[in-house]
């Protein structure tokens, strides 16, 4: 309960901004994030590839796997894990889809 109270959800997109099987990029200052609608849920994850900064939202979404458009590294959008190297992981963020929009705890 206390952890939930400390969360700082911010509205980042309108309801329905990301269709099932698609991704959209959102910006929060200099921070690039991806909203992806995969596995029946909207998820939020860092939007810059840790390999060389590729824009992940411009890549492909195969099921729950985000494929970087530059060199095809793959990440699970549910966990942020790289598909081969467990030491490489993208930050994921809690998401709430409410009646008036999509909210992300960006901190
Ligand atoms: S920048 Fe993403 S795989 Fe190289």
C-alpha cells in the first residue's frame, strides 16, 4: 500500500493511443519511452536501445518482443530483458489505463 502511494503516475497518452500489436514513442523531457500494447496489456519501457541508442519505437513488435530497428537486438517488453544477455535489461515502468488516458509511473 505504501509503495503504491509513493508512485507518481503521469498521463502520457490518450486512451486508445496504442492499438494492440503496436508501439508508440512518448517523450518526457529528454527521456524517450515506448508504450507497447502486447500480450493484452499496455506496457511502458525505455525507448533507447542500450546497444547504440536505436529508437525502439521505430522497430518491430513480435508478440511481446521489441526488435530494435538498427541492429535487431530483441527485448521482452514485459520484463525489459534482452533475449540472449541477461545482464542487458531495459527499464520498465508501471502503467495504468484509465478512462481518460494512459498513465505511467515514470520515476
Ligand atoms: S542500436 Fe539497437 S541493436 Fe544496435
